[in-house]
C-alpha cells in the first residue's frame, strides 16, 4: 500500500478523503509543508499539498532526496510551486476544476453582502439594533459587471450576473471562441463597469492587474470582487481607492499575503499585518478566508480527482492533470509530450 504524506490537513479534508480512499495509507499532517517540516514526508511515496504550502526549490530538492516523485496538489492553483526546480525530478498534478459553481456563487454572495451590507445588518440585529440607517445599497439589475477571466468559474459567474439582469463585459488574454460573451479591452472594462470581478489565474502578466493606475480609470463607486488570487490586487492601491470613495465596496476571499494567516485561528494574536488590519476594519469590505471552494460537492470532487491523479501516476498511465515547467511558462511548446498523451517527462 502506497504511503501518502498529506500536509495542512483539516477536518473537512480527512472526512472526504477517507470516504473516497480505498488503497492508500494516508498520513494526515496538520502542519503546512515548509523547509522546516518537509522531513515529515520521509518514508512516503507521494505528497498531497495545498495552495498554502511552500513548494520552493529547497522543499522540492528535499522531497526528491526522500525518494518522492509526485506532488499531488489538491487545488486548482499552483503559483506556490517552483516548476523549474521540479521539472525532470517529480511530476506535479492538480485538480483543475472541482466546482466552478461553488466559487462563482461565493463571488455573487460577496457582492450581494457588500452591496446590501448584510454583514453589518447581521451584527446590528444580534445587538437588537434594528436601525437601517447606513445600510442603503443599489439595484444590481441594469448595472454593468466587468469579468476578468472567462474560464469555467468566470463563465458561471457571468451566467449568474445575467440572471440578475446585469450587462456583462469581459476581458481575457485568451478569449473563448464561439460565445456570446462581449469581450472588450481591459481599459474599456475599467471605465464602463459598476462591478469588477476577478476570475483569472495569477502570473507575471496578471499580478496587480488592479493597481493604482487601474483604479484611477474606474467609475466612482465601483464594487470589487476577488475570489481568485490575492496578488491580482495591489492592496495599498485598493485601500487608497476605498478611502477616496472610488471603490464603494470590496468583497474579497483572498489576500496577497494570506499564506501565513489563512486557514488558521489567529484571533488570540496581535495582527502584525497592517494592511490586512486596515482592510478588515473597513465597514465596506467583506473578507472571507479563501473559502469560496468550500462546498460538499467541491470537497468530494477534490478528493476523487486527487486520488485518481495518484492512481494514474502509480499505474504508469498518462497524467491527465499534470502541470510542468513548460505549462507554467504558458508557452506553446513544439512537440509537447502532452499532445502525444505522454507525461511531461
């Protein structure tokens, strides 16, 4: 029976992986994978990791020394993996889609809550304060939403927005063909949108895609929603836009410096991240801790796909969900081995 070192394990992970697992000896580790904890993987045949784990060159080299040849990411994102270091040493697989509905629905939930100030109303009524002064929102019907990124999640979010009677504009570096989506230049999206929602991956081209220059082009009173990656937004620029009133409200499920904070209880600690403390203090900001994926359906799909990825690796089959150095570079590689239904190396 192959042994799996499962890092940063939470109760909901164990529940669904135990339900789906039939052939692996999974050792659940509550600690995150870091250069300090990597030795805990000794004796394992594979590592299951998450977006909050550290998979830099030091960790990858140590895993390789320990005889581990596969990293199974139980998430879609992989910006925390040093693919250049991993290439030729160990295969990296991921879960490309677990539930686009979960993330898109959470994005709309954030927008509705920030617009209608549901989080503030909830806190008031718990204190038997039934005043509605200061809780005024706007109709979403008839407003224009700009969607950046039209992958599976972005397209589901677009459908939801259309259900609300919103006009949808979209931007994507690689637009979807044969679709009714109205694509526009990024600057046009900034200037015309009443709501901007991010659904694109994080890379060199998209890092801080919402920066001070971008906010300056937007309408006064725009809503910002981000359920993708924190570093898509320049946090300092967002705070300035919130302070000036350029941004009416922000619904965020991610934060660019979340790695050492999210998924842990820090309520008893002094918050040393001043930018995060300022964000949370704003009454027109609703921040959730990267939980947009957290539905029963998504958790089951994550467990199933991760275990299927491991099945493929250990049986010598083609790796359906492999990601490698060339994939990470975003290049169109001539004679890519994937086109021949082969592993990346």
